[in-house]
C-alpha cells in the first residue's frame, strides 16, 4: 500500500526488529534472496538528525536498509559513560519506521558477547593519535563490534559519519585489510543551527555548556582559514580562546587523512583533517573539518 506526502510516494513498510543473532541471520538470509542491494547503518542509538541523514543516504544507496542500535561496551573505557549513555529505543524505532528502514537490530551485550573473547584487535599508529590517545582501547572495541556487524549483516554498503573521522579511517583499514566485500561511505557532519556537531552526548550539556560548545567548530574553522591563507597555522590564538572559555582542550591539530599523523606544515596537493576534542564539564565533544590544498 502506498500513500503520498508532498508528491513523494511512501511505501508503507513493516519495520522488522530483531534482538537475537539467530533471528538476524534469518532476516538477512531472506533479504539476500530478494537480490536487493543492502545497506547497514551502525549506531549506538539515541538517534538524532546526524544519524537520520546517514539512514537517508543509505536509502539512496540501497533497497534494503538495516540499522543496528547497540551501545557497545567494549569501546568504552572503565571511567567513561557506558551506564549513563542515553538509551531511547522506542523513539529510535519510531524514527526508523517513519524513515522507512527495513530492519533494526537491537542486541543486548550478552547476545553480542556470549562467547569467550580469545581474539583481540591490535591497531597500529592509526589509533594512537587524536581520540585514540586519550581513549586507549576505544578503537579496538569499535573494530571488534563493526567486524561482527559486517559478518552478521553482510551488507553491500555501510555508512558512517565524518564526525568520527578517525573511526572511519580505522574501519576503512579493517575493510581493506580483512577483505570485507562492501562499499564504505562517509556521510558529512550534520550540525546544529550554530555549528555544533550533532551528537547523542549533546543532551548532557548544561545551558551554559551548550552556549560555549560551538567554539570548538569556530576554532577549527579559524585554523582552516589560516591554512588556506598562508599554508601554515598557529594554534596559540585558538588555544587561548578555548582556555579562556569553559571548554577544556583534549587535543586540537591538523592531521594527514591517511596516516592520521600530526602535520606542522600542510603541503599543496595533500588532504588533511583539522580535528579536535574538548571537554564541556564531563562531556567530551569532537569535531573536524576536511581540507584539500
Ligand atoms: P554513534 O551512535 O554516535 O556511534 O554514531 C553512529 C554513526 O552516526 C557514526 O557513523 C557517526 O559518525 C554518525 N554520526 C554521529 N553524529 C553525526 C553527525 N552529527 N553527523 C553525521 N554523522 C554522525
């Protein structure tokens, strides 16, 4: 059955929601039989417009769109916000249904990690800089869960956000080196009206923290302007601004997009990511901008 909204035809679909690996495998097998191109959008839930843009892009890319909603414990460090990470499952499912998602996978941690863990990933220098420096073991947990999700869903396409650029780069390395037969797509960062990158963690911000939070992106843009104007950058001005605000810098710099190494003098013809993380109170905010010289 179909109906029309502003001239767009929307097919009424049943959203399949599964929580067990067995059920997921059955649904994936059925979807494969249809011969439809299948996309996966992995998330930790508490869906916002950034996630929804990824799902919309998945719809453009494929005919069967699956979303995973799983707050993966292995990517949280012991002192991090695993237990208080926002969980809004019913609202998330409603949003997926409205968008026309075909399948949502919502496993428990026990379902995902029911076996002994004899194998661990060990990531190179790609995980030592930027976020990996202050979150040792985080990307190993990300790679572990994404590897499992790729094996379970066997998607043709998987979509991740540029917001987590280091995550995307590391997952790309995993896909290349472990021969996952899929196309990886990086979707642009979706922002609030004032430039703040949308994040499930933004809801932790107090009113005053929320006011100052866009300063991270303003500083990233200032570094970008410096580089475009003079091909050199000096962090002292932006560092002073951040230090004078209520944001505490975790890291801020310019990194090569391939090796994620810190670059002092960007060169013509190369691509870089200007990336940073700050703490607003106890909330960690990240952001970045890609540039090509
Ligand atoms: P998360 O639920 O935070 O693990 O994010 C799931 C996916 O959504 C990841 O690929 C993120 O990079 C992506 N994502 C999160 N926030 C945004 C945003 N503001 N814009 C675009 N993609 C995002």
